[in-house]
């Protein structure tokens, strides 16, 4: 018998002698929730509310029970009302932010997440939650600052290292990302976020021998890791298994739909399989997330070339290179257009030749160029759901 089970039986025996004790009822309900006994927990809470309808800890427990049952809107309503009633506990603000994030309501989650993060002394996990939410909102600089401060205040909280390494990677601070990731792996070899960061850095150099084991380990230790799945999709692409790359990306995007780079990998896996319409669908999702990311416009230019729509391709390529003159998709599309000299058939022929050889004029394979461009593409949003408290 486990310790919580023993404690629950002990409390239940006390409750038999004192059935109208709110404190005992709350403790029993709390343990039943921990032991995944939802019906018993609900019954204990009902008894508690009959005695004290406004019992704040009990109402908070009710919200957590609703969350466990995936009744997100009801849980949000419970937590929001408690907050309006003035109950000021870091875990309440954290759980409200958590519930909102699970519904994709990240702008609404910002205030309670910030409030919880202001009490890191009581709840160190609030720092990572706030940083992840800022990350999803595209506030990368603020997310980095929050994570750095949280780590300075709580250097013993190991998950912060993997998060900060991820943020540095998206900030294109590659040396910082590598340093922090290696720091955490030295003391926590199973850390999935750090392993993913190092795996993606290795992938950007086409170092499959080091990248694949790191990404596989990250995926084992964190099955809902969209980033690790992105990396495995890129690895499959580099190995020429485009169907596997596409499947990996579809799975990754279920866990991390707000990651622009993931949509790019999916699009390229389809471009390389000569699926222009499906590739365009992925690129339009990326565009919806960030209208000013050059590689998205470059990818759309390539798709337009595949479809013989040179005027659209020229507009998209110009937009891509205007945003970032070093954009690989933008440069690739522009090269095709220049070689074609305005002839749709010639542009398509050049593209088809490259699709068959998949080697660029400088000897670099298309897969290598894509992996380099996409592995370091910016992202936003949590990698899998946050943790309930």
C-alpha cells in the first residue's frame, strides 16, 4: 500500500468520527484527486461545499478536477471566479494560466502567468510557464529575460535550463543555446529539451550521427515533444525518406501547431515529393503565424513556380528577399526565375530537374540546404502542454 493510500485510509477513519469537519473533507478530497479517484473526490467536495460553499481551497481543487476531466472552460470559470473573489495563491494564478494556455487563449493567460511568476519563491515552476506563454505570443526577448531571471533565482530548477536553451535557439543565440544545453545534460542526461536543442544544432550541420540519437532520446523521454519530432522529420528528409519526414511533421504539428519552422519542414517534405498544393497549405499556416518571415514567402514563390504562376512567384520572391536577403527559399526561387528569363515552362523545367537530381549548382543537396535553413528557423509556443500544479 502506498503512502498516500495509507494516509487516505487514516483520514477517512477520522472523518467517520467527525463527518462535518471541513478540513478533513478537503484533505480527503485532495488525496483522492492525487490518487485519480475522481468520483470519490467529487463526493467529498460536495460534502465540503454543503458545509462551506465558499471554501476557496476546495473550489480550487474542484477546478483541478475539472481540468483532469478535460472540462477546460468550466475549470477556467472556477479559477477566474476565485481570482475575482480575491483568493491570492500562486498555484491558483498558475492553474488559471495553464487552463487558458490549453485552450490556446495565450493573450488571456499572460496576466495570471505573470502574477504567478511574481511569486517564484513559492512556486518556481511559474517562471517557465510565464516564459513559455510569452514565447508563444512571439515575445521572445521578454521570454528570455523571464527565463534568465528565474534561473538566476532558482539555479537548482533543472527544467529551466532546457527551456532557456530552447529560447536561445529560437533567438539564434546558438552558442548560448549549446552552452546551456550542455550544462544541463552534464547533470541531467535525460533532459529532453536540452537533448532536442543539441540535436537540432547537430542537424543544422548535417551531423546525423550525433543528431539522431539525441532526438530519439528526447522523443522517448518526452513523447509529446513537437520539437524532437521536427528534428526526426528533418533527419528522415536528409536520409531521403520524404514520406517518413512528412508523417513525422504531421505528428509534430499536433503537439506544436504554433511553431513556424515545423510548418516549413512539412512544406518542404511536400515540395520535394512534388506536392505543390499540399505544400502551399502548410506554408499558408506558417504565414498565418508570422506574416513577416522571409522563408515563408520564399516557399510560396517556389510553389508558384511549380504551378507555373511566375508573376505570383516573382512577387513572393521579392517579398522574401526584401525581408531577408539571405533567405534560402527566396534565393532559390529567385535563381529559378532568373534562369527561366520569364518563361513559365523553363522555370518549371529547371525546378523539375533540381527535383530529380536534388543537387544545387554549388553541389549542396536540396535536403541539406533545407535542413540547414529550417533546423534553426524561429518557433514559438510551448513544446507539449505545461505541468499542472
